[in-house]
C-alpha cells in the first residue's frame, strides 16, 4: 500500500505515519477522558479499605450471568423494551472481536486490512442489523412514545443512539460495500473509529455508565431485599448522614442508575400518589455526591434551601417492601443500604420532625416495650388462659409469638392454630413467660439505639433459657432473629436456628393428617417472606396439602405487592383517609379480590390487619382472610386429629 493515504479524496493526503499518530492521539485522549470521568464519578469517592460483601460466589456468578448476559431481569418486567435492549447488548458482545480487529488496524497499518468476507464478518453483520433494530425501537419509545417512567428527555440518550447507529452503519458499509484499500473504505474506517472513541468519552459522563457498572452492582447485590447493614464498631457510625458515609457499593449504585424509572413505577408508596420516588432518591444521591454535597437528607425546608438532597418525608413513606430492588435491572439496593440507613442517620442525629415516628419511639421506649404500648398483663392472661407451655430450656423449640400474635385479636387466633399444629405433630415447644418487642419497628424506622437495647435484652433472655431453635409466624420477627440479630456477636454465638412457621409446617406435613377441602384460595406473599427471605414455595406446598385450589393474583411470589404495613408503616403511616386516594392495602386487597377466591391466605400478622381494614372499606366480608396456620389447623380439626407423639 502507498505510504500516502488520501483521507478526503483530492483534498488532503496523509502519510501513513501521520494517520497512525492521529489514531494514537485520539485513542489516548479518549481513554484518558474515560478514565478521568470514571475516577471523578467513582474511584474518588470509594472509601478505603474496600470491604467486599461475603456471600456464595457461585450464586453471585450465576445471578450476574443470568441478569447481565441473558438480560433476564431486563426482559422480565418490560418484555418488549427488554428484548430490544437485549438485542443491543448482545450485539455489543458479538461486536467485541470486530472492534478489536478494527482498532488494531489503526496501529498495524491499513495494509493489513482484509475484505470482510468471513463467517464472523457475516455473523457480526446480522448483529449490526439487530442492534439497529433495537436502537431504532428504543429511540422511538424514548423520544416519541415517552413513557412517564423514563422522565425528562435526555440529549445524551440521543447522542448515544446516534453514535451506536453510526458504528453499525459504518460496519455494514465495510462488510458489504467498501473494500480496502479504497479511499471510501478509509473514510468509512475513520468514521467508525471516531464514533467508537466518541462513545468511549460520552458513556462515563452519562447514565450509560451502567454498561460498565451494572455487572459489578449485580454481582455484589444481596440475594434478598431490604437488608440493613450493621453499624461499624468504631462508635462514629450513626447510619448514613454525610455523603462521605457512603460505602463503595452505594457509590457504585448511585452511579449505575440507568434512569429507567422501573423502581418508581413499581413502588406502592409512589403509586398511591406519595412523594417517595426511589429513582429520585438514587439520582439525588448521585447529584449530591458528584457536586460535593455534605448532608444527604433533612427536612423539606433544608431541601428547598439546597443544604440537603433528600426530603425526610419521602424516606418515611417507604414500606421497605423491596419492590424497587426486585425490579431494578442494574442491581441497585435502595432500601436497607440507603432509605433505612438514611432514616437511621436522621434519628441518630435527632433530626426527625415526623411526629408519628417520634410517637412510635416514645411508645416503644416505655415498658412494656411494644409498638402498641399494650401491657404485659394482656399477654399473660392470653398465654395462661390458652395454656401455652412456658419454655424452660427442656423443649426443643421456642415459639416466638411477637407483638402481632401477643396482642392483635386475629394474631392470637393464629397463635392458637399454631399451638394446635405443633401439638398435633408432637413437637416439643414452649413460649417465653415474658416477651418484649424484638425491635423490628424501631430498627426499620431508624432507631438503632432502641433496637440494640431490645436486642440485648432478648439475647440475654434467649441465652439464659438455652434456646436453640425458634419458630415465628411473623416474617418481620423471623428476619430480625435470623438476619439482623446475627450482626451482633453475642447473638450469633448462640447459634440459634430460626424458621418461619411456613418452613416449619412444611417440614411437619408428613406428620399431619389433613382432610382436604375444596375451597378456592389465593395466597398473598408477604414482602419480607418472599423477597426478604426468598420463601414462596413452602406456603403453596402447605396449601396444596390442604387440598385447596390456589388462584394466583397478578402480583405473586417474589413479584408480590405490599399490604402497606412494612417499614414500620403499620405504626407511622400517614393514611390520608381524608383524601380520595386508594391506599396501599386497598390496592392490594382489590388485586387479591379479583382472583374471586373465597379465602385470602396470609403468612404474616401484619398483612391481615391491613387487608381486613381494606375488606371492611370495600364491604367484602364474604372473603375470609386466614393465616396458613389457621387453614392447616381447620383441616386438622376436620380430620378429627388428636395430638400425636413422636
Ligand atoms: S421498598 Fe417499596 S415502598 Fe420503599 S421505595 Fe422501594 S418500592 Fe417504594
Ligand atoms: S434505580 Fe434501578 S430501577 Fe430505578 S431508575 Fe435507576 S436503574 Fe432504573
């Protein structure tokens, strides 16, 4: 090939060495700009040392493969847009080798160029068409259809769509139209190269940084939702207060957001017209971090004055249901790591103005330490009257009642049903003579100090009684005793096995003789059980063993819909009864009623409180709302079973 290369035919002629120098200069500048932007957005904010979260490597790798390479989550929640996104992503992968070969010519010289006539060139050509199709459809959606969840139009999205299309078109021209070393081929090569480096510069400056960050955010995400981290033991960790408190996963998260709006679209608190938008929480954190913000959250006035980035009232609307984390396609953890940690920061610094939150803490701080403020005598009378055995260290299982089963009238019926099941299966069990709250509402509402006090008391009591196994009917208590409490060494050292009653009843099924029923049932998955613990099969297995026919609601399994009680909302919600808005519990009840099932099965004492309230408002007392334990116990009674011994 000639040493002189016409770049613009008849106008400029460059020697090959000059063209190589220009290529290297452009490449180095683009890579440098790329690095500087990633450093400014990411590395500059990473706290040191990096502490990687523990967890099963195999599961994390599989999740990353499934969600990143197979695009499973992207397609699951928005199938049409998801497929087009997947086409673009898979096209990028197919193009990796083409790009490597293409760029190599900039260093090796164009005399190494060969016509694109091989199998791989044809393969990449097909993918180039698929990418153009995907980009065209996504651009149409974003700029013409403009779904509300995507928010404001973004110029960068248009630039990125143009550059990706330019890459594909220039590749197709190289594949089918131009041959090396023609002038047209060289011009086309430069157009492709400049589009490539322009993308390298634009991507880290925009939401498209998710291309780079999402595999890491997904890999390091917790398997279950809404997990609250333990505070550091240096005494200076009060929760998330300042931007400098962000852990590296939080820095990764806030920069990985692709602004798709799924979290807000699926957020029940937002759907009923609340101001909480998990997407805005993440983006406001991103803006605050990158613009050198100090305090993350505060009052509405402070937000208006620009001294904080998130309004406290938004944080206290969260149900900690985990729907946002469940749908986020890039592995962002909104709830335990951010919303609840920000609540904790505000409470620790005494900067909470929400009166209902303050009232909850005042009630729980006073003996008898439960969120309803009901006296221990009430519980004692119930336990004595129903002859619950008292745990004295000789029994195998501690049946933890929790506030729901201790004090709520329906909860007490669930406790009795569970008593019947445990006796029928010949389990050796007992309840504590005295129970305070495990501290769940306190921790979820942000009062770490109160939670730690209650946890310390309960830990001593469990150690004193020699408890080794606990069963609870409440997924919130189960999560506390199985996850949150284990963050303190004194409790973790006790090595207590903790199960939800659905897990235990499933294990006990072979020992129970159940008379089948022809009832139609729909099962409402509690958020803390389905998304928080990943348990969706055991309750259905139990119902099937009762012979009922199960009709699933649209939202079920891990895609469940909150009843409206979680995140301490049962005690602090601003229920807006005066306004003509549908509340979260009413929305959920309507979804369940739509199945036309005669019974709604639940597995949490909070859910029936919320659903019964909604059923009352809808005047639907024809639908029974029963806990799994009640359904099983009724089948036991029907079978006329007597307690069995092992
Ligand atoms: S946890 Fe639930 S209520 Fe809270 S932000 Fe996420 S989706 Fe909304
Ligand atoms: S946080 Fe996740 S779901 Fe929400 S807008 Fe960002 S990428 Fe989408």
